[in-house]
C-alpha cells in the first residue's frame, strides 16, 4: 500500500500526468476522426466502416492478453512511453506513404491496427498508474475531472480535424499526432511514479494471466459487472460507430455535420464529467452505473426516431452527458476494489472485453446497416440497453 510520503506532491505529478495524456489523446483523436470521416465520406459504406472499426479494435483484443500482465510485471511508466512512441512512428510512416502517393485505403486499415496495438498496451497501464499517484479518497474526483478534460479535448479534436480536412490533405493531420505524442513522451519522462510495495506477478506469463482471470471471474462484484460491460459494449456499437453514417445518409455528406455531432457529444461529456466529479454518484456505485444504462438506452432509442437536425444534435449532447455517469464510477469501483498489483491484469481484461464487443458488434451491425436502416438498429439496441440497466437496478451485485 502507498504511504503518506509516497503521495507528497501527488497533485503536481497527477496534473502533469493528465496533461501529457491529454496531448497524446488529442493527436490520436484528431487522426482517428480524420480516418473515419475520410472512409465515411469517400465510401458511404457500412461494410467499410465495419472493416475500419474491426482493424481498430481486434488488435487490442490480442495485445491485451499480454498488456494487462505487462502492466503488473513491468514499469508502467515505460510501457506508456513505449505505446506513445509506437503510435507516433506508425502515424509518421503513414504520413510518408501518403505523401509519396501511396494512399490506398488499405493502408488506413493497417495503420489503425498498429495504432490499436499501442492503445492496447497503454490503456491498462494508464488506469493502473492513477491509483499509484492519487490517494484513494480522491479517485472519483480525479477521474471525473480527467474525464471532463479528455472530453474537452475531444471537442477540440473533431473541430480541428474537420477544419484541417477542408484546408489540407489528409496526411497533414498525421503530423499533428506525431508532435503531440512527442510532447506526451517528454512530459512522461520527467514524472516520478511511486513504486508498488509488492507484486503478485512474477511467475510464468501464463500463470500470471490465469491468476488475473481467476481473480476477475470469481470476484462477485467485478465478474458480474464485467459481463454487463461486455454486453453494453456490443449493444452500444450502432450509436458509437454508425451514427456518422446515419448523419451522412440523413442530413448530407458535409464534414461540418460530422464535426458538430462529435463536438456536441464531447461537450456533453465535459459537463457529465464535471457532474460526476461534483456529485460523486450514489453511495452504491452500481446504482449510478445502472442509471447511466437506462438513460443512455433511452437516448439511443430517441436517436432512432425521425427527428430533425437540431433535436438530433441535442440528443447527441445528452448521450455525451450520460457517458461519464457510467465510465467514471466503473473505473473508480475497480480502482478501489482491486488489489494494486492486480490492477493491470483486471484493466487489461476490461479492455479486452471492450475491444471484443465493438468488432463483434460491427460484424453484426455494420453489414446490417446496408440492409436495414440505422434507425431500426438504434431503436432495438436502445431497448436492450434500458433492459440491462433495469436488471442492474433490480439485482445489483453485492
């Protein structure tokens, strides 16, 4: 357990850590929006969006079989730096290829896959590092504020991406990611991360992995919530990844509409993060998660109804507002409940479930979106998410 001396200066270290990760996220988000919108506007195909999404998530499933254990075995700070460097080098290579006339869409798929490997290594390490930097009683507040800052970042990223796509070729955006990753790495090099007092990792790799899986599935609260999380990530796929295609089909192929939709969603997320930071949620964090399920499902259903552009954007903003009410209590519950030397493996499994649910969802919903309306998919999945929340309310794990 961390001692009081370990937390001397925790606010300064945490502020620098969050700042560095914000730079990294901005560049990554800007490029990711550019890739998705380029594919959406040039193909208008649900299948192509599905392929792109699968390329961006399937590698995370594979790498998180390793990265969760790595986050408990090795220096988490170095893992974060390595992941940022991998993402930056991949994006730099893609920029050079596009500049030399090699602009095949398959290169975007390949780059998304390699960038996903970086994310798969980075995310478990980042979530596991925060409890080393922040006192436990401050985790909800710090995660809530961090969520708001990241959402604010996500307002800037689509706005910058949309503006740059209109003013410059796609490869120009790739260099932004390289620069922001370099800034993030530079900041991370100067942050001191307190060491863990002990670690349960250290046997064979597979024994450590089995230990993490066993710990997760046998824990009454964590195992139950992980199952619901996996289902949620499957059902949320249409609203998370097919709404850009819905906007293009319903309101026209102007990148401005896609930009506004992302901005209002992120603006809602900023407010939602501030709300959960100030409120803290219900005493039972599971009740807060269940409420978020019900609200998000209802909003997903509403997006499937025939609303005009302005109400549609309002619903997108409300969806963003609700997301931190789910994400922050879920992350904090894990950070508070899981043993510090198991956090990397548990968050690795969380990411693996999330990464699995999305490509599975796109395998199902992507091709369906070329056969049935996206509105019908939103109506159906909205009902299913509401039912999930109702079950969680009625029978919360104890």
